[in-house]
C-alpha cells in the first residue's frame, strides 16, 4: 500500500533526496568512505556547503549583502540568538501562536518587547493585519507560518524597521523579496531537509551593532566569517538540504512550488468546506497552504478516532492534529504530491458516505 506522510515535521522528503542521502551515508562521491565519517574540512564536503549556499541564493534570488549560514540548535536556539544579536533597546513581535510566544519569551531576557498585535484571544485562528510597527524598534519579528494552528502570512511586510522572520515551515513554498528582511531563519525539517540543521539568511550590515558581549558560538558574525565552518557543522542534514535544493530547481523552482502548494490547498480546503463531517479551524483569509487544520463538526465529534484509524488503514499517515487544536492536520509541504491530497480527499469522502 502506498503511504502518504502528512506529518508536520520531521516530514515528507522527495524520494530521490532520501535515496541520494542514504547512498552518501554508505559511500560518499565514490570515496569509499561515508559522508558521516569524513572531515568537514575536506574539499569534497566544502563543495557540498558551497553548492547548498549557492542554491539558496539562486532559488530565493537573495541580493548582494546577505549571507547564508547553516547552524545547529533548531529555530528554538534562534529565538534567543536573534535578540542577543539585534535587540539593543526594544523589539516588536507579532504574536501568532506557540512558536511566536516562545520567541517573545526569549527576547524579553534581552530588552523591551512590544507586542504589535496578537490573535491569542481567538486561539490564534488568524494572522493579524494592519498593525502599527513602532519606528523606534530595533526589528520586527514575525512567524510566517503557524504549524499548530494552520495559519500563514503569505506576503512580505513593508516595515520601517528590519523584519526578522521565522520561516521554518514555509520557506521555498513561495517567492519572497529577501530585500524586505533583515534576517530569515528556520529549522530545516519541513521543506528543506531532515532535522538537525538550521538555516539563516542575514543582512550583513545589521551584524555587530549591539553593545552587549555575545559568546563566540552565538554571534552570527562568527558563522558568517567562517562560512558555517567555525565548528563541525551537521554534515548529513546539509547534504540532504543540498539535494532538496537541487530537486526544487529541477522541478521548476520556487514559483512552481508555490503553484503546487496553491493547487493542493485549494482541493483540500474545498473538500473540508463541502464535507458535512468536517470544518476548518483557521479563518479563511489566514488559511495556511502548508498545514491544513480541520476538525469534526460537533455532531460528529465521536467519530474522530474512528476516522484517524480509517485514514491510517488507507495509507494516510500523520494527520492527527496538535493537542492545542485537536482534530486533524494535513501538512502539505513541497514534497507532498497532488496524488497524496487526492488520496486523503477520497478517504474523507468514503468516510462521509459510510456515516
């Protein structure tokens, strides 16, 4: 039986990426050695790092004056590194969910934090719009896609201060104007790679401006100056990211990824809105194309576990919703084929017919 992985992360990867990465872990580039055991200082691995960074810049059309670095620690470490490197007096944050709240908590240790808008009172079912950004803030921090609540901000904000964006779960799913951001970061285990590496795109001129001492490993300048090679980087996840970026390019680039995302989401949301058993949880103007969240209508609530079991029997994996929302979550990242969404829709229709 064909299985479709709708898990929120770590999540689906293109089959060719997994195969190439697995092969490199046995014999990398015909060296007779595993990628896992060679030095990161070898010319063979340096070529991997160089290509991964170059593909980042090419696919996202990153302008001059920005650096791409690969780090460890996940987006959760970035929650602290961002204010440590950029917050001098005050930072502005948009509160759109659990991950935004975690970032806000870390920032408060380094200076004043102003919440410019929040949807918490409505259980984060939408992304606030038309909020005022304080001109005296050191930066505005946003989380562009909220995996738990299924909401997404799919446009680039015009801001009087540098915008720093956590794009862990929607990077490479739409074209972005990188020049509108001071920094973009994210964990890789959604649209980019296996877990274990974090990407950072940072505007070089913003670095080194705060007055505080920054520990060497937590200073972005350290990693920019050393090309992500200050210490041993997560070599296998970086190789996996390089393979994914090759795949994105071969498939038609970010514009094609955006087209597919819109096509997948349109089909699935249409079925959610049509099917008498289900309803979406996010407000329509904020619906995510990456994480599509829905629940049973109240009169069918008792069928939730039965539907989960039925879906799994049909090869639909990973659709159980986050505990803060409940119900179901179909994560439709770049590697999810349209056939997977159609298979899920058929399961929903068949279950409806049976009940």
